[in-house]
């Protein structure tokens, strides 16, 4: 059963913007911390941004000032607005929902490619 579904990945040119969305199932309550990870070819998966139930956000240094994570708890949607995209932002982007030590869900991923 799919708990998280990402969408919005695409091929874009450097400097352009893209918005990723993550739709969560009913099991994912507003108590979960939501996050976006990415995995570039040949590299480990890294945390890009996260948002707590209270709305506190964190970002990896490489995207600060360019990416914005947000969530709509009523619609159960988490978004990642990505601006001024760079080739190094290329990768598969995964949505994650986590609550405590035992509730940890992942989406299937959506591909983002930044190339001229």
C-alpha cells in the first residue's frame, strides 16, 4: 500500500524553478515530520529539507535560500519549491514521513534533472 506519492519531477535548465509535491495517505497524520531527500547517481541519499509538525524547517546548506519546504496538513500535502536550480541538484527526490523510531515511510521518488 502506497503511503506517499511524489510528483513534479522534470528536466529543466539551470536557473529555472520546479515544485515537487508529496501526497500522503490517511495513515500519515499531522504529527509526522515530513522531509525531502535526494539521491544523485553514485552518491548516498541526503536530506534536503524537513518540516516538523510545528512548522520548523531545516535545509542542507547547498539549498538554503533557494528551496522552500511547506506542508498542508488538511490536504496532507508536502511541497518543495526549488528555485535557481543547478546541475548539482540533479537526482531522484524522495518524500519521507517519520514519527518516532518505528513509523518511517518513503515514497517511490521523482526524477529531477537540471541540464542545459
